[in-house]
C-alpha cells in the first residue's frame, strides 16, 4: 500500500499536534502541583517526582469520590470543576465545604499512618459537582 507525501505530512502534523497538547496538559498539572499550598516551597525535583506519581482521575457530576469512614490512602487536588465535602449526622447530609480549582482534600492521609486515624477523623463524603 503506497502513501503519497501529503498523507504522510498530515499524519506527522496530527502527531505533532497531539505531542503539543500532551505537553500543555503536563505543564498544567505541574503548574497545579507548584501552586498547591502544600507543595509550593518544594524544589523542582520534588515536583517532578510528584508529577511522575500523579494519577489522573475524572469524576462525573454527582459521583462520590470518597465516602465518610473510608480509609484515606491519597490526596486529591481539584484540577477542574468543584467538589462538595459533606458530613452525615443523624441521617442528614450537610455540606461542610465546597472546594474549587487548586484546592485539595485528603492530605491527612499523606501525613499520618492510616491506622492512626480515629473514626471521627476520617473524611466526610466528597462529591463531584462540576
């Protein structure tokens, strides 16, 4: 199957655009890490390591990200949209906080051993609301 020069040029142009888009997305995540209050004073090498360890999760509006009483194993940073932090008391859910772009939750999981948390210290419900 022979290809003409124009087809190859188009394929190369598409590949170049995809690389540029990927680089912009990567830069956006790195910038988000640098701007996060917990990480803003870290050296660049530490930011790069965090970026390499970063998992990107996407949640639909209304989806539970974590539930009250779940063991915390990671920290989340809101990259787009917003989340509601909710507490369930006596069968009634109450919004405690609304977090937007650049804000984070679950950071306690990075600072303590999971077994050290008392049940009352564990995070409330967190729901995506973008």
